C-alpha cells in the first residue's frame, strides 16, 4: 500500500457514550453477566442458550431496557435477545432482569452488524426490532444511519420467512428513508401496503422518551415489514 494511502475507515452507526456507571450497574455487569450475557466469539446455538425451542425476538439498541423488560414480562413464551453497547443501559437491564426474575432474555454488548453477520444463524428470528435508532439528523451524517440497503439484506437472511421487521422513529426524514430502503428489497413486504406506515402494535410499549415527544407535538412512525 502506498504510504499516502490509508485503509477506508469503517462507518459506525453508533457512538459509545458511556456516561457514569452507578454502583448497582457496575455490580450487575460484574456479577450477572455470566447469567444473562452472551459472548460472540463463535456462532450461537439459541436452542442451547435458552434451553428450549421458542419464538425468538431480537432488539437492536435497547437503551435503558424498559421496552425489552416490558415485552419479556408480557411474553414469557418468547425468547428475547437485546443488543446494546451503552454499559449503563446494559447494567441497568441486568439488574432488572434479576429483580424481576425474568429468564427469557439474553444480552449482547457488541456492534449489531457483526453479531448478525457472524454469530446468529440464518432464519433464526421471528421478529427483529429497531426502535428509535440514532437518526444522525444532519444530512452529511445520513451515511451513518444503520438502515441502509446492505443492512436490510443482512436482516433478510436472519429473519424467518413470514417473520417481522419492526422499526420505529420520531424523525420523519428517517422514517421516509426506512420506508424507501426497505421497500426496494424484494425480501420484504410492507404490512401496511406500499408507501404506508403502520399503527403501533400493542406489543410495543410507549417509552417515557416517546410520551415526552408526543406532548411536544413530535410524531412517531412505526414501520412493519413481513419477510417474504
């Protein structure tokens, strides 16, 4: 390689904003990770991970974990995997999983794309959730948005036929991009019909962040596609 050339830097869709860990979160990361955490050094056998065969749901970017906790408690017959890189959010979720005695959740603290590509079997997910991802609202940063054509094609490999891809955002411009990019994929069908958004399904709880936005007049767009 020429000395004046540099390898292309990988574009990430997230920034690690660590913040301060509370004592409880730090303790949860140290003590509860072996129970609920998943390492991604090798492909995962999900039936072995959960010691059963059940519907599987993956949430990418669960934040502080409130939505994931509510869904897991409401759907004990379903197994959930949450991916998040923010350590305080992971620590909080681990603590709450133990305190609520929820055994149907496992956690991954890595970049979602290599996890999907290298660690999850094809056709293993009944539903994939992407709620309120970083909108990267400045136009020059749109390339950092996680919803891009290559990402949608990767999801198509991991979601079962007739499974669901459910995205939600409070940025209208991002909602339009999500709709446009996913409708171009022959692997998915818009559940609401071409060009349409879906009503919020009952299984998606409204978050404090979302309710605050609604009080301020912000819109929220749910986008549901079925795997063909």
